[in-house]
């Protein structure tokens, strides 16, 4: 481990917005105060039953991990979707296999509540989707918000992790 | 595929009772009307965070799959634990990685509601834990119910799948 890494200033962060249909991912590099967008996109669960879709997401994330080699992973917290148990239970299957892929490679994981991610990025724990997208665009000087919104959510999660490590 | 298999009469069934602390498993052979207990036990999530425990469960199930080669897997249905969302969400992470292990090996999976398993084994969808254990003991001529109860639950799930295929 070199000095930069030991002070948490040189790291590649993977942010994940888990979902069975679409999982957003965003990879950013943090060098000192500098943040750079490396790659962002979606993994698609596709058709079939829940297990088939989880396998596809798992394989997709393995590909991302093996091509981009993130040092750390940040993912939305477990209990954010409490209000809709059916959605939460399905999402948790996807979240389980995504975390498994990272754990198999011993990538440290951090999780953040949705409200915390909003608060860190905008100062407001109840920021709207539009405000969040604006914060992501501003950080990476993007002319337009990445589509689908899951990509911006994944980048927001990665940014939250970077900002918290930086402060 | 031989004739026995094509009529669903000769198959090895793995029943799973998923949990992050303890996942019960039970492997049975079905040959015509005959049912035989092959092996039953537990996989332990052990200590650590959810991802570490999911990895341990996944590795444990991979070992079972690779040593016992079940043809089919039966697992309790997704929405049985609706009433306790926190437990359900954690359990769904475990369920996700367990299903992944089977899906990676193209093992067909069936899921059953808890009430359905009870109904098939005892005739009563609201059977008590004791009645269920008795049904499992009777089927395999066991003097005592397997411990911990997760083992009996896994065997009950495998039995439910066997009975439904047989009828």
C-alpha cells in the first residue's frame, strides 16, 4: 500500500443502485480532491424468473469488477424500501448476489441510506430526483443527466462514499 | 434422459429452508413411491456482516451441490415473511445467493408457500411446528425430529416437492 492509498486519496469507487430489472453502476476515481468519472451504465436482469435474472446481474457485475478493478464498493442501504415489502424482498435477492460478487473478491463495501446520499450531495436529505441528477451532472460536468436514472443514482452513491471519505 | 426420469420417478431433491444465521438443507431420493433420506444438515452464515455471511452460505451450498448432485431444488416461497419486512429483507439476501448457486448449475427450482408445504404434509395449512416435525419423522422413520428445526423444515420442503410431483 502506498502513501496515497493509505490516506484514502487514490481509490477507485464503484457505486451500485441495485434492482432486479436494472442495476445502475458508476465507477469513479478519486485522487486527492479530484474526482473523475471512469464508466457508468446498467446491468439488466432481463427476462425469466428471479433466479435467472439474479444470475445475469451477478455475471454482469463480475464483468465490471474484472475489467475495472474497483478498490471499494458503495451501495444503497438495506432498509430504504421498507414501505414496499414486496419490492424490497425482490430487490434484496439482487442485492445479495451483487454483494456476493464483491465479497468473493474481498472488495470492501459500505452502505448508505437514501436520505444520507441525498444529504451529502445536496445538503438536503429529501432532495428531489432532479436535484440529485443536477448534483451528479455538476460534479462531472455533464451536459445532461445520465439515463436511465439508475445510472445517476449509482454515481450519486459512489460520490457520497467519496465525499464522506474526503471529509 | 431415461424413462424413469422422464416420468419424474427417479430424482434427487434438495429442500432448502433459507436463513442468514442457519440455512437448513435436506436431500432425498425419490424412486417411484419410495422416498429415502440421503443427507440433511445446516449451513451456517457465521459471524461478520451480511455479505460475509452470504458468501459462507453460498460456499456451503456449492459444496452440497457438488457432492450430492441434486436434480431439483425446492425452496420456501418469497413472500411468506411479509409481516416482518426486516427479517424478510435479510433472508432474501441469503435466498438470492442460494438460488444463484443452483441457477449457475442449471438446477430447476420450485418454490412453495409455507402454508402449502404444511397442507401437503399434514392436510392442514396451519399445522403446528410439532405436527410438521411428526410428519417428517414418520416419512423417514426417524425416532426424533432432526435438530435444529431448520433441518426438518428443509426436509418438509423437499417432501412437499416430492409429493406434488408424485400426485
